[in-house]
């Protein structure tokens, strides 16, 4: 089928008719698929959902490190894959301007990550914007976006207000002083962030499925903490969730898909020290489709998932990736999935979804073989 949003009704086993949505194959502008053997477990989910992802890797601080990671992903994919990993690396106080030049010359770096120091378990980050002004100026010059985790990590800032405080006290002055700097705020969680993004043409934002579907109440059920809904930034209030839903589903080109699918082995999510992150890549588009249907705006799903982010990042809309078909079909999310020597617990495990992604038929035998392999990985569903 051709790319472009359309809804069809098809026969199923000659007994019933099923609704089907077809869109351009989506992009994920914030995706964690880890490395090594675990990456090989997670990669089929990404290929089944997306044509391109910005591949986050927790320790790369150079162009060379990012490109080496890209090589490992491409090796795992094998030949003749339509899937394209888009690379990034992390900024530090010591990132030289030359590294940004290297990134631009490589042609394969599609963003650099600003993590406030103290907000990531890797210890990588930037202490203050003032430490990297020349780097930001070069980013603006070469057109590479800054991908920013917007939270003030100081102890005195309330956990639910960290995003708003960071935006007002730290990010706003930078955006106003550098109007040519492209800024992608990642996984926004508040109305403050929505309103901020809408004020500046050089700023856009990704929104996760969990922040569209749930508020903070989901983290406490029957008096018990539910670690598999714990992520950073936290799921917030219902008022903030509704603001995110309105932004994502409105058709506003300033907002696009960034799943921040961040799997951890079950023992890390259910232990004394819980790792932040929701695992959603196994059914990301099913989750997003659910949110858009609940909002009554399915017609805007394609723009959010497949167009807005690509335009902001200067990527072509037309690629060799097949369109994505999402079928109305009820299925139950499994309790766990393979994750190296352990398992990972999916978000919303045990719950039912009403939509399911189906691989689309292509003309080449190689892609057909790839889809067969992906279907094998999904046999448990």
C-alpha cells in the first residue's frame, strides 16, 4: 500500500471486517536499544515499528564513538534492511567545538544530547549552559539539533516541577539568545513545556506514549508502587497529561514521536533501587494509536509519528521503508519478553490493546525474509 494516512476496512478470514490504518513508516527521535546481545533482542521491535530512530547509547561523547555504535547496529541488522539508525552523542563540559565540526562532516550525527549533570545514571552531563556556549554556537552554525533532557536536578527543586523550573530559569535565556539553535526538548511532561515550545519556531518536542496515556496515579495501585510505570520525567498530573494529549494530537508540527523506550531487566525494575524507564518499543505505535483514538484525532497520527520530526531534523519524508499498517485487533500484552539472560516487563503488561501493527508486503525477497524473521520474534503474541 502507498504511504499516506488512510483508513480501510478489510475482510478477516471471511467472517468479519477489520479497520486498518496505513501511514508513512514512523520515526522515533528518542530510542534506547542498548548494545551487544541485548540489542539483538530489542532491534526486531524497532524494525517492526519504525523506519528510522535516533539511537541513544549511554556513554558516547564523540562522533567516533557514535559511528562505532552505528556499525554495531548495522551489523546486527544485516544486509538489505530499510531501517536506518540515526546517531547522536552526549555533551559534557569538556566537549570541544571541533567535535561538533567532526559531527557535521560525518553526515551521520543527527543530534547531540544535553543531560543536566546528575540526571543520568551514567554520570555524563553538562553542569551549566555557560560551560558550552561556543559548542552551542557551532551547533547553530552547522544545523545539528540539541536534544535536551529538561530537568533541574537540584535537590531543592520538587521532582514534579523540575521540567518547568529548568525551562524558565535555564533554557529560555539560551533559546532567546540563540534563535538559530535547533532545540528538541525530549519527553516533555508538563503544560509549561507545551506552552514554551509553541512560543519559539526553533524549538520542538518529543512526547512519549506513557505520558499520553497515564498520569502519576498509575504508579500507585492498591497501595503498592508499580515500578514498570516509573520513568523520568515522572508521569505527572491529569491536567498536564491532557495538555500533552492536546499538543500531540492537534497536528501542530512542533510535536512528534519520541518513545524513550528504556528497558531494564526485571531484577533492576523490581529491586530496592528501581531503574527509571518504561519499555514500550514492542508496541509503541499501538500505544500511540490508542491515545490518538481516545482523543478523536486519528487523522493526525501520521503527522505526529512520521512527518513533524523528520521536517524539523531536515530528513526526507519519502524513503525506501514500507508504509506501516495498524489493524484493529484485540490482543493481550505479555507479562515479560526476552532481555539477554533476563527478561524485561513491558509497560501495561497483562492489559489488552485494540490495535496491532502488521508488517507490510514488499517487492524484494530480502525484505520478505526480514519480515519473516520479525514475525518469528513475535510468535509469542
